[in-house]
């Protein structure tokens, strides 16, 4: 069992906590000292801590593993070192805050039948993920591709893995998240979904029935955003004002697959706003500078996207383009290793959009309750409208 220990009064300050497995070769001279995440002064050995073994997000409660599954500790394959990464949200820049939040892990000497693993799926967190301003709805998709699952599961677990819980994660612009599952090209029931996503309430969803993921399946994390209150582009990134589109799958038995994600091709995004040439960077990294046309000359990708005159219709056209772009496959093992499929380009599958949810059908025993619930909603609505017509109400 894992329990969040959030310091009293800091419930809105601690945004999320990630627990990573580190390389067994980690230099123990860095133990017990904290550092600012992703800062140049952060020890290089921290970069070996890539494999998520547990995730908690704001509003979540404790998580209890099923009776037949556990997070294994103490064997050669288990983490010898772990890194706890805490993300804080301090929009008012309040100074002098000291936080002692963390996680409590409760263990048992009674060995569970299966060892659990975590797969981070969705969109690779980067500037390749971007959302235009002023959009009432914009859809982003992160692909755990057929190619990645085919290689990893085919090599380690041809009989498939069993997902028993899912954490869906986005930031302030997020409005809905769905985890879509395809088998032999045919869409299955949603693996997990939250059509009323609330940034301040992010909790693991226990699946009513465990879902088997097989070689050749593919998973899509589909995120819906609203940026109607924003005048500049929203970028994929770590800040609360940036965005993410991620799913954390808890499954068993554990295999050597820690990340199954994607990023869309960048050049066609540039071409959409009229970019013709860029100065190729010495290394394939950010930031690159635009060469032509004249209105974007010597601008960065971010500056050019913000300079573009975004209308709602332009945003819709851009969304249609992005959803069809080839994706770069991210397919990672533990200890910073990668499956051979890592970095290849794949085409997203042809899927039906929007996803059509199955109609809710009341059983005979619950029909009366359904009717009563709808009636009550109607009465509340009419009453509120009536009060609104009378005048001010305090």
C-alpha cells in the first residue's frame, strides 16, 4: 500500500509525487541530499532514475494493491535506489516555504503471486506537444504503438500483461482524458476515462475487470483541452501552465517496459504556419532557428508559433493535421536502455473520432432510481430558473 503524506496546509502546493527506480550503479555519494529537478547542478547520476514505480497526483488518496499483486522489493531485479520527485505549484511565488511531504510505503512479508509494474504511456513531454490559444476544444493523442508493444511483449510476455489500475494525468487546460485500446485494429471498450477531468482531483482508477494487453495491441491516450482563456500557445512541459497527456498503467506480471509513448513530427507543424526553412542545429536538439520566410527569420519555433495569427478555424485545421501526423516512437526499458523500435517513425492508426461511448442502459432493478434521479435534476433546474427570474438571491 502507498499513502501520500502531504504536510498540513500544503494540500494545494504539492502538485504530484513520482517515485523512480534508479540504476543499481548509482553513486551512493549523492544519497540523502535533495536537488532542484532538471537543474544544471543536479547530479548526473539522478538522470539514471527513469523508471516510474509509483505516481501520486493532487487530490489522490492512498493506493492499495490487489491481493494477488504487489510491488516487489529485495530481489536482484528490484530497485536498490529510488528517487522521489516532488512537483510544487506555487503561482503566488510565496517565499520561505519548507515542505516535508512524501509517501509512506506499507509492505508485507507475505509474498504476492505477481510482481507489479508501471508503464508510462501517452505524449512525450516536450514542445512537440502544443495547443493554440482560444480553443474551446483541442484534442491531443499520445500513442503506445503497436510496434513498441509487439517488440516488448513479444520478447518478454507473449501471453500478454494484465492492467488493473490507471492514473490519467493532465494539467489546468485538461477537460477530459480517455485511454483507448485496440486489438487487431479493432477498438475495445475504453480502458479508463475521465470525461469531467478536474486538475485538483487525480486518482488511480481501479478497473472493474482486469484488461489483457497483447503483442500487436495499441493504446491511445486521448486528451481534450480548453484554452479559451489563453492568448498564447500552451506548450507541453513540467509547469502547471504547460500541459501533459499521460496515463500510468499498473499491471502484472512485470516486464522490461517502462515507457511507451510518442511525439508528433515537428516539420509539418512548422509548415502549417508557413515556415519554409530552418537552420539545422549542430545537434538534433532545441532550440532551432527559422531561416525563412522573412516574417519568421531568426525566430525560434516557440516565437514563430506565438506570432502566427491563430483563429478558431485555424486551430481546428491545425488539430486535424496534428492528429494525422507520423509519430516518433518512444519505447524504453529500465536503466535508461531502449527497445530497438525506439526513435522509429510510425503512422497513427485510422480511428473513429470522436469516440462514441456506449449508451447507459438501466437494469430493471435500477430503472426507478434512474427515473427518480432525472426527475430530481429537472426539479432542481426549474427551481433554480424560477429563483433566477424573481431577482437577486443571497
